[in-house]
């Protein structure tokens, strides 16, 4: 195993702490409630409806980007990400693609007593899909309470080199986002989820190997365990003369094993194009200055980090 280096990039989805959905006025408190009780013609994609962007969601998303030292784009575009799945009513997801609202940030965390900085490629806004319920007899049912929930996706650079670093990154990221009040990050309610992109390469080389993506990891421990297992699996395949296949995988925490879900799509498979129903999002400099001025001083800058790899003391989210 020492002959190989692990390379990890993380994609973290955080639910923005709004009272209503991203493009309609339906409430976001649908977790644990009656299925399909937080829906309307907009989030169920009825004919003739139009989306209206939630201003508070935009404010919270920009706050997180500023706290993570991202460069804010003067103008960003919402795009349609086209794919079919039973819990996606429109058969496309409204997201951001080639013109996200923020890019090129960073996050510094403590790992085993040393500091490490991980680059953040981009943060973009998007709506969530619904949920499939598989334990109701022989078929599956669709609950659209989550359809249209406002999310921000935080994509890291492939700067992470161990599962311990991934755990520390997620811990530090959660603390920053909670501290500025952008998200509650309640993983039990699906408010923070992580996809882990994992590849291996011979130690000392710079070229990346073929990566796999393990989807929808809902705890930091699961992220750590899934990365370690995928590292071992890829090394075993390479050592036996095989080739890594680019694919999307799922993690089973009960059996501590992963399994293939589908071949991994590339961006062109989603046929992105600008959403014609949403105008460009322009970041007014005066408005941005106000957001920046109202950000609380983060724990790291206050000198509240504890020695070693304990991380920061828990903070009360600012809502």
C-alpha cells in the first residue's frame, strides 16, 4: 500500500437554512412529516409554472463563499442539468455549471497537530431532488417534500491525501458553515451529504489515476471508512493487473463494503444549458460589502482552535 498515494476530492451538499424552497414558497421543514405534504405546482413541475429565486437562499450561499475566501463572480447563471430519475419531477435539475457564483476558495484545518490547506474549486447553488421510498411492499414510492430544497455544493480540489484529512476537512467545513449561519448541517436530516472522489497513483508521480465517486455519504465516519475501503480496492485491482473503471459507487455501512451503482457520467452527458426562465444573478458590490461586513469573526481567526487535532469548540449556529 505504501507504493501508492491516495488522492481524494470531496463534493459536499449543504441545505441552506431557509424557511422556504429555492424557487417556490413551500416550507423546507418536510423531514419526518407526511410524504408530499410540502409541495406545490412549482416543485412538482406542473405545466406552465415558473421558478422565482429565493433571496434569502442567495444571501446564505454568498455568506458561506465569503467565509471560505472564495472569489465571487460578478454574474452567475443557473443552468438545467438534464437527466431522468423517478424523484426528479422536471427531468432536469436547476443548478449552476460553467458560471457558478463563486470559485477558488480555501479551507485550513488541523490534522494530527499540523495545519493543512485544501483548495475549494467552486461553490454553486442548486435545488435538491425528491426521495424514493423502497420499503413499502414490492414497489417504490416517491416523496417530493425535498424537491426544490435549496442546496449549495462545495467542491474541493483533489488536495486530500488520507481519510483522516477528509474527516478533518469535513469537520472544519461544517464548523465554518454553521458559524456563519448558512446551514444547520444536520446530517441525520439530510442537510449535509458528501460524495467522495477517490483515485490512486504510484507514490511520487503527479498524474492522476482514474477516479470513482462514492455517493451520498451521510456521516463523517462513513466518509472515512468508504475512502479507506476504496483505496484498498483500487490498489488490489491495479496490483492484479486490472484497470480502474470510472463509475459511481454506493457505500453500505452495515457490511462495510461498496458496490457499483452506474458508470460515471461526464458533464456533456447532462446536456447543460442556461435556464431560460431565470435571469442572470448579478452580485452588486455594495450588497456584497454589506454581507462581508456582517460576517462574524471565524473561530480560527479568534485563536479559538484547541491544540492537536481536536478542532474548534462547538459553536451555536447564527440563525
